[in-house]
């Protein structure tokens, strides 16, 4: 996995990447100088978040297919889908769309551990080091399901027993067995399929596949610690964090999702948004 | 200092990202905070982290033909996404585009030439070599040609655009000498195109969402399915969200566009023209028309009429089209019509859009003309933010052998005699019926390409019977990658690759009025022995003794890139292979092109004459009977030079397929001489006037995750959409005693289908809606549950496939019925009965 590697920011700047970085720094007001400033402070990982702008989702499902291709997701399983629901009475009918994926929950406000990780019998496991953008190290424990310091909820199949406890623990139904994958510790069972937020792409500096393809640009992904990121600006503009109870799914579950919704039409009040884990919440169905 | 745009940032993101990714130095976690994540155009394996090799190309999953890129891993194409450097697609792709991978690796692919071994349609096939297949075919073709009957070779294509059309139609078929060439536009939106050719000359309208302030939509669904979907979708969303542009949608169904619009206004099928005309009346009466644009409008027979005279003529014509009248016809409240009319006229610029919801009707061309009028009287034509004549790139290409005989053709392309007045895009759905009738000749060889005549035309039963009958069609050849309903009835199948294995230059319309040049290049070599049909025609021509001057599609595309101005200077073929796209960064958007004045010397050229009746300057040598005058002379439009307006001569709204003047013609002499209404008029749909108790109107539509008839073999799409229950409004369902989930029978004059009812608030009462995509009885296991005779089992999806329903196809109950002006098949007009099954 990429988080085993270590390379400092300084090494990076010495290399061929420097030109690109310098160019970026001149436009995006942080870059090298900001890295230096942060160097004096405590190591700080990015804080990845996704904003779904529901004004922009047209229900095209390009995201769903991009994800299928990116991961070769088996038929019958989806890591991200768009639900839709007919509301109102003719002729005042509307059909809102609700894109969903793993919420990459921060975990409840007391212990900061999301339910999937909490219920995973193969967590915690080994000590790992997370290298921050400015070259600092943050230690954490991995597991079959674990939270990385940048907030991503990831899988390490080599530990996985295929017990499925994380599947039932997730109140959103964001996890399923992966028919293309044998569980690392028990090959009679399947491993888990779920959204990784395209960690392998983020770690190489490119947005998740669903964000890349989204024709309506309804999916915005970035680092909340970077005030200049589009995602941070949207979170600020629409007070998505302050109004968490109205901008995230199933707030009463106290999972503290890192997926936020810009939702002027109150799509999060529809039945599809309120339904607690059901088998079909991540089954993509087009009406 | 130059202002930094969002687009610059995206580009920069890519640049820095690419350096990091490829330098091999950066192996840590992402660069948070300081560096913006790149938007795309690089990808990595989730398993190994290795970068996937990127190849630029172009999509073909629908007619949009978006520029895209694909990623390779272990020699396989694994992923497709939009091309960030494209000014049309801006790096976006849709679900059908993304699922193109499934087209390439469809286990049902036809990989070898196949010859029928049993009875036609029996499903028995023998694999043959290309040499055998082409020797036989070339022998038959050559004989017809040598006998002086090239017209007995009929070639019928569905989608064939850009370089494929040039190579196959304009070079190969033209040099061969047949003019018996059919298309499928009359199944799509030919009524719309004919309406445009009669008004502003050349078909295809671009909607300038980037600059508009108001969008009025009659029956189009650019957020769901459209022939320029991805370029338009994102711009409409941007306009609505970023600039708070209001969008009002008239539709019989709560389409995804209607659902996302500021307002959905339900309307009775086929009555959009009435609403548009009533709006025109309100605008004219309120004096809100654009006097400047009226200079270019023709509204009376007199080409020198003043603006006041034209306005008076229109007011007189529109007098009876009151909003109250329109309300009775359309069920749209008169007050709504009035307020929208005034808002549309007062908001500058505003863009009126429409598509198959208005086109696929008896009165489709009239609907188009009424909507064109709405745009014209408010001056929203060819202007920033309005409805613009589309701009496409002007590729230069090798034109093949100089010696091209005058084409001979069978008169089976434009419908039965005296049924259609201006079949400017042919009447393809009548071809099989005309072959059956026999009076106008029958092709000895019927070959089709990217077309599924049995399934895509109305009345599937008749189509099947005719295609099966060897006495009507003695020899049939199918060019296809997939075993669809028509391939199953062929005598010879030539295995085409998927579009991800062939070359093209492409010419999709721009959304910004700046043309974009782009190419399609193969990601992998054609699978099995499949061969691009463009390469095959080079061989066939050689075998018949008229080599085309190039050996392959790749060579044709190379020669085109290396001779097209702009592309050539940018580096030609090598540049295009590497970058995929090119546009002139200095090009200004093409607006107001009609205002260009014709040079005085062009009017003095040999043969150019002035036509008093129309005010048109034209080269009379282009016609065989110039004395008939511009309007009536054969193909006079080919000699059009300019339109005299006042004391100037303008390029104007030049004609493309009919002898119209250079005015924006609201008044059409061409329609008048054919006994049609000269000014845009509302014509009720005859069958809808005679509907009895319990009769419903069947309407059809598309969903965003399937593309017409050609994607049901894509597992990632069909697992999302494999059933299409019939949608019925609760009021109508109650009257019929039908509930959601009931088995129902839809019966029309041509047949019946059995399906399930879905009672929904998202549709107008009195109709039943069935989508077009499903109900395949071939096309492989994902589409129909049926394995193609030559299919393999080499796709893991076959074991994972979980759906067992395949939906229904509405064309079993829709007839082949041409609209009187254009010949468009009336897909939205069918009157039917719905009963419990």
C-alpha cells in the first residue's frame, strides 16, 4: 500500500516535481510557504471531505459506472449509487436525486471511532505511519477496517475474516461482500467491497473517479484543512458543518459523516434519505 | 494581470499532478492543503498503485461523441473518462460512455465473419474466412455494378458520422455508384431538422447556455439524453446553479430535466406548437418583438416587406391563437402561457429549446417552426445566449477516386409517392414496406451498418416478416459487433469491432460556437478477426477494381489530420494521437453569421443571377432547369450566393437541402406550393381528435443509463435498468382500475405488448409511457437472457448476473407512420388501449 512508503516533502521538492509545485504555489496561495509555516506546528493530516451539491445532481449515474470501472466492482454490488424518489402530487411533482457512498465517518463525538471500525474483530492491528504533506509522521493502527489519519475509512483485506460484522454495523448499507475478492484470513469467505474514496488516486494527487466524471459537478472533494479548497469554501458558505444535522445522512446515528450535502430542496427529508440500513440502499435502480 | 479561471486551475492541477505521479519521487500520501487535487486524466491501479497508461480517443456510446480518454492495464482497457482538454466535454463523460468498456469486452461479440448455415433466422451459422466472405460479397457487388445496376445494392446505416460517413458513403458508395443509401434520422428527429431547413436553412441547433438568462424547454431532456448531451448538460446545470438561470420545461413526463428545472409544466402530447403559437401572439400583441431581427425575417410573400408589414402579417396570422385557445388544447393554463411569454420576451438573451417531445409527432415540423418563430421574433437566434446554428469543424480529407459515376437509386428511400412533402432526411421506416410492395424495385443486396431495422423501426412484427423473406430480400449482409435482432436475420455477418478499436476523425457540434477537432483512436487491436468496416470498404473497392487511394481508416485519418488547416500546423496526426483534441485558441465564437455581407465580386461571377421573387442571388448553372426560378428549379439551393435585404446582400440564413431564401423564413413559399400552411400553424393530430373512451396516448422516452437501442448488452448499465414498467398517472389508473404492479396489456392497431403498470405522479393523465431501450430478444445474455450462437463465456459478469427481467419494447405497438412534412416516424402519437392482462 502506498502509505507504507515514506518520502518527505523536502525530497519531493528537490525532484522533478518542484517545477509543478512552484507553479502551483504561485496560483494557489499556500504551497511551499504554507508548508514551512505548518512545519513548526503539530503534524496535521489532510481532512478529506466530500460535498454533494444536490442542486447539481441530475441522476445520470456516471459516478456509479466510473466506480464500477475503477475497481472492477462485481455485478450486484455498488460502492456508490444515486437514489431517486418521486415526491409531491401531480402536477406539483418533483424527483430529487440522492447520491450516496461510504460516509467515511469521523466516528461518534466521544471516541471518534465509526461503527464499522468499532465492530471489526480485526481492528486494531499493526502500527503504521502516515506521512503528512509536509513530511511529518502520524502513527495509527491499521486493521481489516480502519481509519487513516486523513479520515478515510479503508480496508486491509489481508486481515479480513469475511465475518461481515462491518456490513451490518454500517447504518447506511455502504458495505457488501466482494465476490471478486477472497477474505485474506478465511478464503472460504469473501472480502468487503466499499468506497475507499479512491485513496489510491488521492495519494497520487488526483480526485476520486466519481468526482472526476460527474458531468453536473455535483461531487466536490478536497481537504477541509485547506481553506482555499473548493470543498472548504462550500462547507463554509453553506455552513455544512454547523448544520450537520441537516446536511448529513442519519445524524441521529452520531456517526459524524464526512459527506456533506448542499440541500436547498430538503432532499435529506425524503424517505430515501431517512431510511436506516436496508439491503437495497446501495442497489442502483433507475426509474 | 490575466484573471485565473477555474479551468486554468484545473489544468495546473493536472500539470503538477502528472509531474508528481510520473517522477517516481512522490510516494507518500496526498499533497493536502497546498496543492489542489488534479481533476483527472491520470489513473492508477487500485491493486498495485501503478499508473495506468492513458490514450486519448472519442466516445461513440451516443451521438454526442464526446472526446474522452481511456486507461490501459495489462493490455486491457479498464476505464474511460472525459477528456479535460476538450472544450466541448470539459473532461466529463456519462454512464453510457463509462460503460463503453462493456461494449469492447461483451462476451457476445461477433469475432469472425459468419455465414448463414440453416434457414434465414434459424440461428445456424458457419464461420468463414474474410477472404471467403469478401470474395463472395465483392463478386455479387461487382456483378450488379457491371450489369449497370449499382442501385440494387442498398446500404442502410443507423449511426454513421464524421470520417466513417465520408469514407463509406461519400467515397466508397459514391464511387461504386449506388444512391440507394438509407439512414435512420426519420426514427430520431427528422421533423425537427426539416423544420429548421425550412426556416433557418441548415439543421442542428446549439443552445448557448453559457450566456443565456432564461431557458424555455419544449420536450427536450438535455440533462438525461440528448444528441449533444455532455456538453449541454453541464452548461445548463452551471447556468441554473451559478447564475440562477430559470429553466421552465414543458413535458408530458417528469423527465430528469423537468425534475431539475425551475418549473415543470405538464402538457398534453403533441400540443407544444399550440402553446408556442399562443406565446408568439402574446409577444407580438404586447409589441415585445425584436425589430432589429425582423429585418432578416420573412413573414409575407414579398421579400421587400417592411418590418411593420411583417409584424402586421404575423399578428393577423396569430390572432386566433389565444392563450385561452391553447389552454383548451394543451391543458397548460392560459395565465401560465401569458406570463411565460412575457418573461421569455423580456429576458435577454433567452433560449428556447426542444427535441423529440415536439418532433416525433404528426405535426413535428410545425412544432419546430412555431418554436423557431418564438426564438426569431424575440431576436434569440444566433446570438450569445440564444438558439444558434451549430458550429462543427471543417475537416479536409482525401476525396477518393475522381471518377464517380452519377448515382443510380431505387425510389424506396423517401416513402410512398405523395405521402411526404420534404423528406430531407429520408423516410427510412418505410423502406421495408416499400421493398415488400415491390413496385419501386427491390435491392438484390441489402446491407446494414450500426442499424437494427427489425428492432428500431415501428411494427417489429412486419419488419421481421419482411427481413426473413428471401423472395423480398434475396441477400442480406449485416455489419455489426453484436448479435442483435437484425443480425439474426442476415445471410452474412461482417464482424465490426466496437468503437474502441477503430479510427475516426470526429466533428461533434460545439456548445460554445467554437469548433473542436478530435479523433477516435483504438485502445486495442480489433478483437478476434473483427475488422473496422472502413478498412473493409478499402479492400472491397480494391477487389472490384476501383481502389480508393488509401488502404485503411488509420491512413485516411492521418491524411486528414495532415491536411486540415490548424490541425496540420499543430502537428497533424502525431499531435492528434497524443492529445486527442485541437481547437484554435484564438477562434471567436460564431454568432450572427447571417449578418456577413456577400462580396460584390461574388455577385458578378459567371452564372450568378438575381431572383426577383425571392431576392436571392444564385448560380443558375447549378440547376438543370434554372428557368423555373430559384424556388422551383431543381437543386437551386446548391447555387445560393446571398440574400438581398434592403440595399445589401447578406450571406443570411443560407439553405442546405431545400430552395429556401436567405431570410429566416417564417413564411414558407416551399410549404405553400406543396399545399401546406405557409406560416407556422397548429395542426391537431388526426388520431388524437378521434379518441374514444378508454383510449390513451402511448409516449416513449429515454433514461439516462441506456442509449437508444444499442447499450442493453452493457452489463453495468443493464444491471441498473433492465425493466421498464408502463407509467400511468393515478387518475388514469383509477379510471382503468389498474394499480402499480398489475400486469397490463397495451394494444394498438398494429399489435400488443404485455407489461407491468407503474402508477406515478410524474406523468400527465391520459397517457401511458414506455421507455425505448429494452425488450430485446437477442443482443446477448445481459440484454435478453439469450446467448448469441457465436458467444463466448469469457466474462466473469456472466456468473454474477442477477437480473431476470429484460423489459418490453414499445415498437411492437407503434406503427411505421410518416409525418406529412418530414416523414419522421410518429413515435409519440400512438393511440392505444390499456387493460389488465
